[in-house]
């Protein structure tokens, strides 16, 4: 059985993790190795205590039944993951997941203007478009610490800026010149109306796949020096420098009007009582990956290392117990006390070829291995599939590491892409 803690990154940062956590006043979880998910090499400066908040972090499951092994979120799309011990599931998926995305300015093409979702009154010649590790693999080395309001904190107060702004993200990445140092900045997680007005965040059209939602441009929260270094770092593998970079947030202050509605293979509103939506996730609220399936795929790699880092596939729910690819025909499951619709197989792009620790993109693996034997869905016969897209059957639920998984229904899957023209 592959494990995150034994076969993923085992190197911790240069300071003592235990001392670091105790110094912050966060309860220490007696599984030290999982911190390797969130720390990298380098001389990083310890952040100051975030008043009124606690750092959100979690652990792994450790038994052989059908259970949730790990819960993972990606506060900034395509950046390094944050592990949870417990999660609150809302219509967009796990709370805090993919609420931010970096974007670059690109020319508006004729194809863009012909898309049904492109804003008809858009007059500009350029627009913002989201970026991922597909274009900028070094996004995987942009790491986030998520601090959320904690009423049990001795410094908790609704007047504390981080509490009033729904917590904060501490973002760090290697200095492009001095690689043994990190550059960092802090941004409010869910800025209050007063913060939005004071900082004058512009609301801009940002393309994400076939959608063009309005989103808050929070780039003003990043210093000019940090932003310049980030552009230099992300484009260091490129021949051309990244010129225009911005950080966008889902606009949560518009009563979800800017969330992207999910259709395709997801259950309908009349069947589950609410409309499935996503923020900056690709397609569905949750992504599930079976560890046994990763183990199986690892045996097909030419490298013969016997290990494949599960983080390459950027799931939210990592499960253990079922046989490899048993999930291919799941349709309905229960996790803990709640039901989840297993909506679609996940059609894989080349992003899993990026090493999540180094940001180096392999030209072949694991895509070559998946092409050999994972073209299993008639809806996308030329594309390999691994993992499942999941939609909550209720608008809100709780989920935690160790929750048992019960299979309620099986059936056939047929991958549906976006309708033609989108």
C-alpha cells in the first residue's frame, strides 16, 4: 500500500517542526512525517502568530478498511496542497478549496468571442486567463498556509483584521535569485466589504476553461517586489518572461451569482435540492482518488521505482481499501453520514507529469503508462482516465479522515465534455 508519509516527500524544513507548531499554540498531531506535505527545503522565516486564528492542517488515515485516507484542499488553484483532518463540504466542494487562482493577461481571440459564455459587452483586446501547472509547472512550489478564525484562541476578537477577513493565506515560494531563501506575502482569505472598498479590488472578467466569471482582483495585496519575484520564478523554465500576473478570488459577496454551475454528468437540482456549483475547480465540486489505483499505475512506469506520488493527481479525497479501479463503476457512495454522487471519471491531461516536489515536467510518465491501459471511457476514447469526479448529494455535510466509505450503487459511466461551441 502506498502511503503519503512513507513514499512522498520525507524531508522537513531546517527548523524543528514540533517546536514550530508548539510555538504557534497549535495542538501537535503525533504523526510528524505528514508535515512534509507542507514544508520544503530552504531557510524559511517562521511566520508570526496570526492573532485570533489557528493554522488549518490535518493528518492521514491508518487502517485497511474502505476509508478516507487523506483530505486535501488547494486554496490557490494549482499550487501546493494543504492537508485537513476534518472538512466542511459545501456546494462548491470542500470549504477553502480553490477559492483563488493566478491569471495572466492574454489576447482575446475570435474563438473566445464566439463562445456563448463570453461577455457580449466586453470591448477590450486582452483579458485575464487562469494559469495552472500545465503552463507553469513551478506553481507546485508556491506553498500556502491557511489560517482560519478560532474562537478558542486567547487573542480571538471580531475586531482582529484576520478574523474580520475570514482568516488569511500566507503564501511563499523560492526566491528566483537566492534559491535557499523564500519570498512570502500574506492575503486575507475572505475580505470583508470594508476591506474590499478600502483596497479597491477591481472586479474583472477571468476566463477559466469555457467560463468567464467576474472575480475579485486581489493583486494589490501583494507587494510590487514579491509580485515581480513571483513572475520571475514562475517563468524561469520558459523562454519568455511572464509579464502580466494577477491573483483572483471567487467573488463570494454576490450571493453565489459568480459561481460556475455544474451540469454534464452531475445530478440535477430537482433531484438533490440544490444546484451543484464550483469556484475555480476545473469541473466538479470534489475529486476522489483510490490509492490502490495509484499503486497499480506505478507498476506500469518505465522508471520501475515502484512509487508514484499521489499528489500529482490533485484529488480532494484520497481513499484506501478498495481494489485498484474498483471506483470506475461507482455511482453512489456514503462517506460518514452523508451521500455523494460519483458523477464521472476524470479525464487526465498532462499535468500529472509534473513532479509536485520539484516542478519538473516529465516528457513521458505517467501519461505514457496511462495511455497504455486507462483509455476506458467511451465518452473520451482517446484520453486516459484515473480518479472520479464527485458531487455532494446535500448542500452541506461534514467529512473527516478515517470516515468509512459504503458503496450504495454501481453503474456505467460515459464521460461528457462541455457542449460543442463552449
